[in-house]
C-alpha cells in the first residue's frame, strides 16, 4: 500500500481499549487504579483523554501524557 493511500484512509482507528471492559490503569507517578471500566475517550483542553469509571461509580480521566500501562481483566463473557 502506498503512503498516499494510507494517509487518505479515514477509517483508521488506533483504539486498543474496548468500551465496557474492565482494566487496571497505572500512571507514571506510581498510582494504580484496579478494575475500572473503560467509558471511551474525549477531548479535554485540546488533548485526548481516556475516561474510566470505578467500582464505586466515580469517574476517572487519564491524560495520555501520564498514562503508563493498562491491564485487561479476562472475565470470560463479561469482556465480550
């Protein structure tokens, strides 16, 4: 595939997280949030952020600049 063809494709999607799945999220300052549900991404002050919900239904927003790792839980049918 030529570079012109790649740059003209509008359906490219680099998302690797699945909305509704549960993950463990770690940030570069050593904080870990376990078993949070991925809600999707959003723009905040011009930057893309990842939105999660905790078990207590508190919302967690992670700026990709501070994101270090995400671990996916394997819970069978619950994760699709």
